[in-house]
C-alpha cells in the first residue's frame, strides 16, 4: 500500500487529514490524454492488515481476483462504447500484474509493466501490522520515509516523471494504468497541479477504476 495511515484508511473506510495545498506548477500538456487508473484487487496482505509497499510477491485473494475481473469488465464496457483504453500499463508488483492480466483478457491489450507505477516503498516496515504503526511517524510530513523506503515527496516525483513521459509520447489517447492506492493519489495530485503535501485524502477502493481527463 502507500503510507501506513493511507493503507489503514482504505482498510477501515476512513481518511487521513491533508495539509493545505502547496504551490505547485502543473506540467504543460503535450496533447489531450485520458487515464483510467485501476487499483489492484485485494491482496493477501490487504486482507491480513499488513504493510505492503513494494514487497513484490504478494498475490491477490479470491476476492481480489473478483474485484480485478470487475475492473476488467468496466474497461471492456468502455471499449465496446468506443471510449476504452488503447494501451495497458501496470506496476510490476505481483498484485498489480495479476489485476492487469484480467484487464488484458477483457480488452485484448498486451500488458506493459513498469516499476514507475509501484506503490510507495516502506522499507523495513513492510510486512508489519499496519495498526502497530499508526502513531509512530509524523503523517503530515511528506518528506518522512522509513529506512529503505521512500517519502510521499519521492513517490510524487516518481509519478510526475512517469506522467511527463506519457504526456510527451502517449501510447494512446486513452491509457489504463493498473497501480496502487497511494500511487493513484499521487497521480491525482500531479494532474491537479498539487504537491505531495496536498494529495487527496481518500484512497480509491480495491478494483476501482478512476478516470482522469488531462486537457
């Protein structure tokens, strides 16, 4: 997942406070682009309440596969309506790749995986129960990172770099990105021209499809 508090927000149906927006200049658009942000289905560590971050091997649960199939069906319906993705990119972490495979089967698109779409790294905290970490860090600091992990600011910069590449040379006018909760929040902030201290508080649920129009 992303930050521990963000992960807990998803698992417990809550949301964390967000700092006031910081001045942040949105990148210049090269051409119109639509992103369909697919959050991976529930993983075994989601179900167990464990910090995932960039731990690579964690698979989907049975429920997670059903959620992934539902997201894939949504993409397929958009395709039939003439508004579906022309390219399918995915985080290279297992839970995202398994979700992307459902999407590929439903749309007929090949999957291209990339580490640029990974979740925020949590280093030494990965695999620990999320509840244990609730009060251990300053959640308002976008520059905090666990040992061996990355901060929200680093996640934001990573996502901004990937998005800049898509804008400069989009593989299609509509692109589906299969990724993770906090990565989606970072993408939403970058598109809105906001910094890492003003990322949306609510993380889309597992198996959701979030549409972003970049005019």
